[in-house]
């Protein structure tokens, strides 16, 4: 099993969540480091800029689910995944735990993409 941090269309209540809906939800959190989140219909996170922490969800996925995510994200040609430090929120114990999880980055951002300074992608699609 591998930990994956999702920040966009793979989150709960988003269009591609079905790819990981049977995976174990670990918790909500954000990146330890700052990155830039851009949106152009879909979200892009780049390491090239340091704008804000990125908010999302962590899942424990099988190697097969990870392969499906790689296909969706066109890893490593479009998005590329890299282990990243994530701070998890533990609401019940009111503590933060740090984990290392795969995060899909993309440096091929469309010219007219808009930066999201909050670090939270909210383009919900109901299913």
C-alpha cells in the first residue's frame, strides 16, 4: 500500500474520486511546504513557485490503484509524482501528524491558468 495526497479532482465529491473510492481514507491535511496551485478547468500544482500550502486528502492505495492514478495523470510525461511531506489533521486528538505521501506535480501549466492563492481546489462535481 502507498499513501497518496490528492488535492483536486480525486478528492471526495469530485469527478475522478471513483478511482480511489475503495481506498482507505487516512485524513485531511496540507503540504508542509508551499507550492503554487493553478486552475484551468483542472488543478495543477507546481514546485517552481512558493505561494501557499496545498490542502487535500490522503489515501492508502493499492499498487493497482496507484497505476490507475499514474494513467490518469499521465505520469511521468504530464504530471509527475514525488514523495512529499504532508501534515494530517487529527480532529479527535487535536494534533497534527506528519506523513510522506505521493503528490502529483505538473510544470506544464496552461498560459492562461489562474493561480489559487488559498491552496484549496473547490471545483466540486456532484455524482
